[in-house]
C-alpha cells in the first residue's frame, strides 16, 4: 500500500448474480483477495476495510430471509475483525467506502458494482495489484497446511474414482464416487472435475459426464482436486484398462514427470523446465514409434507441440490457476511466454515457497493431428497414431512446493499414506 500510495483498501467478497431472466444464481465463490482474509464461501456481499495500524473492519451481509438460510458470522471472525452486520448490501458497501475514505486515498480491490461516480476510490489500481499478485506465489505455513488438507481431500476422491473405474462405472458414477469419498459437493470443488474415459481424455478440459459406461473400456483420465479454507489442490492421473501399450505410455510419462520434478530448485527457469519436458516428450514419441524421425528432430520441428499442446503447469493457491504466473517482479514487470509456448501460464523465476503444478501430457487430438498431417507428412507414424486415438491421451499432474534446497512433492506422499491407511 505504501509503495502504491494507498492509505486504505476496500475488498469486497462480490456476489454471484443470477442467470439471465432468472432468479437462480450459480454457486458463489468469493473474490480471492477477500478469501485471503476470510476463507469462507458464506460471505456474499460482505466487504472488508483495511487501514494499517487498525483492526480490520468487516461489513458482514446477513439478509433477513426465510427463503434461504442467512449466513452466520463465524466465531473466529468476530475475534479477529471489527464486525458490523447489515441486511442492505448497497448500504454496507457505501459504509465501507465511507470508512476507508477517512484515511485518505482508497483502493478498491475486487469486482466493481455500481458507485461508479465515487471519485474517492481507485478501482483495482495496477500498482497495488501487481504487488499483491506477485506475493500470492509465496505460501505461508498456514497456507501450506490448508493446501495439504486440500490434497488429502483430492487424493481420497482419486482413490475412490480409480476403484469405481476398474469396477466398470460410468463417468457420472465415477464423479459421484469422487464427491462422496472427498466429502465435497460440486460447489465445493476448486474447479469442475474432468472425468474422461477413452477418447474423451483427448479433450483437454472435457466437461461432460456420460451416465452410461462405454461399451469397451480403454482408458481413464481424471483431473480433480480438493479445496480447504479457500486453497486448492489440482491432481491428474491416467489409467489404462489393460496392461497394453497405452499402459506402458502412461508409465513412461509418469517416469518423465517424476524425473523433471527431481530437478526443480530455486533459481531454475520454469520455461526451461517446460522446454525440457518437450524434449522428453520427443524421446517418448520416438520410443513408442509415434514418429519416424529422432527425438531431437521431433522437438526441433515442433512435432512435440502437437502431442503436448498445453503448458507444463501453473501457480496454485486461492485459485486453481493462481494469479501472478507472468509477473516477474512486484512492480508488475511481465515475463511473457515464448512465442512457441503461448499457453504457458508460469514464466517467472522459480523461488522458495512457491507452489505450482507439474502436469505433462501426450494427447491424441484429431483436430491437431489433422492439421499436422500435411505439415509433417512421413515424419509421423500415422498408422501407429491411429492405434492410440481411442485412448485419448495421458496427463500426470502433481503439486509441488519449492524449498530452499529443492522441492517437496505434496501429492505423491498423500497417495502413499492414504492408500496404506485404506488397506
């Protein structure tokens, strides 16, 4: 705030709104800048005011209502904040800005609804937001504890989903098994689960859940996480129905992913990690006979981009794709991705206490393969590709914490511990 010339900050939780010509709202998710202070989804229309040297002031919205259960102020909030409770959301927001304005220059950080003519307020000033977003990458012990709890929730769901798949369940039933085991509703999840069987795994953000199992089971990819006190885990696993060539490919991607994680330490370039994984993907394409050229040639020609079209990973925290991945310095200096990798969400230097995902993949996506066929011709073994198309693809994703000397994998120890506890 001092650097940005700000004396007080107003942070709204926001509101969900309603669907067009309807009175039904989507599930509410608070502004992450508000959730950093009060990690509770029952905070719609609440507003926080922070002035340095004073107790934070929370204007808590509790509507008098018998259609829905009104939100209650958590006990710990009353201990930590000065709290005013009110039923009029607009009046609460106005009171919050009036209070903040007594301190001088006011920044409003979050969704801006109404009051557009209030000249006392700087809405989402870049000088402040760049500092906040840059700092979000560094996790406190409290945040790491929340993320470990979120990891346990996700892993419990993953173990149940794996069992359901091998028992012959449909995508919908696998999803329901995940929710039951992780004790989460759809609204609790950090992001919509990707539950994909067979060629559906070749759709990067596959959004449907078929209620019927496929006539022939080939593969299963699940990308699903947990959320605790607003903090997320983000985990992906892939399975083959049979011990076939696709199962060997899954194991090979898993091996490359673990090897790359072992090389992470402060000071390395995440862009270099991404490029290193592309070279590893080239090795796998050559090893499995998917290309006729060598591994280096596959990388140099851009063939690996066809099979690995997304970024290696992203920052993780209050948001699944947490902010700040391109912000290289607190002043907002941006480090844009290389032209070849426009989907890369993390380009800033790797530093201690950052948490991010490592999620390489090999996909067989008809749209990308069709576009590549004319360009690469005989360099790609198209008949071999055809045999993998029905499997969709592979992705393996872990969440890692950078330490002073290396890296701690948050995901795999949770799998080992919870699997042992279940047996």
